[in-house]
């Protein structure tokens, strides 16, 4: 399988972001709570958990529920600040211990792996029998206006285009991905969140500070034209004078058998 993402670039971006997350804490905490609320829908007791890419908000929340937590990340710096016992992910082969965890939470991290079904299979293998996977990832429609604006602006400026926003799965495909990963009782639902920005550039800065900078393998590895982002941001929808950006967050649950 040809790589969709540049793994080394994902690691670098997340490493830089580890030092920039503090101003994003309210947003990160809110998004995490929307996912972890699903734990209140089960009466199962979880003692051991894996926080997979949780950016410092998942592990503390799980520890507050009485769990022992390991924190895995592709970035050493991000793993170190995540809040659990750090585990390094060196490649798309995660190397996780089999049947170790009652719960795996992969919050807004799986969308940077080329082999998403393979990633889900590995997380299922890390679960004990009857363990729970709780995952979230951006679904199709996330940043769609930004994607289209960047393509149009770059074509007008240069006569060509480079991919700058990652592809995201359709919500309707997410339960099928869980089934391919070997999970039973797969469920996928959607949280739609809007962000408003008085300064349009703040959107790009927050994506960078969260470690969500373009890491597509097919991206152009040269600086974008100086006018590109200003031209693209000027095309985005606004409300009451503020730029509107959308996150369509798919929340997935599945059980290991």
C-alpha cells in the first residue's frame, strides 16, 4: 500500500505541538469530554486503559475514573506529556502488547495512519476479551470549505494544486471499518462542532498548534505562495463577521470478542 501520510512529518508536527497545547486546553478538554461521555452508557468496570494519541487530556480523565493508563503516541514529546506511562509508536506497526487493556481510547489520532483498518486490528488485539474501543476521528465534511478554498486559490495563483487537507472517511463507512477491524457491536455516531474566529489566521495557527499540519505524502515540499492562505481564507463562510470552521467528529465504539 502506497503511504497516504508521511509518518516522519506526523511525528515532527506532533512533537512541535507538544509545547503549544496549553492555549488549546479548553477546546481539547471539551472535545475529549464529548467522547468520554460514552463511558457513562456502560456499566462495565475498566481497570487498565490505553490512551492512544490523547494530547494530554484523555489519560488524566481516565485516571480520574480510577484506571491505570498507558499513553501511546508517535511523538516522544507528546507521549511524555500525555499523562500516562508513555509508550512510543515507531511506525504503523504499533508493537502493542496483546490482550493487555480493558479499554482503548484513540481520540483524534487515527486519521494520520495510512492503514486505518490495520490500525483498528492492532488496537483490537491490544484489548482483553470483551474490552472496549472508544475512538474518534474527523469525518467527511470536516474543513471541507477550507479544502475547496485552498484548491481554488492555489489553482488561480499557480495553475496547479497540491493536497493540503487530509481525506476523511464518510460516517457511513466508520461502522464498517470497525467490523473490518474485528470488533463486535460496532457503533458510529457524529458530533458536529463549529468554531468561530475573529482573526481568520487563528484557524491555521490552531491547526498547527494541535499538530494537525499537512502531512500528506503527496504534498508539495516547498513553501506555499505568500498570497495563498490569505486568498483561501477570504473565501470561507462567516457569521457576524467571524470565520466559521466545522469539525464533524465521528465517535466509534466496538467490543473485542
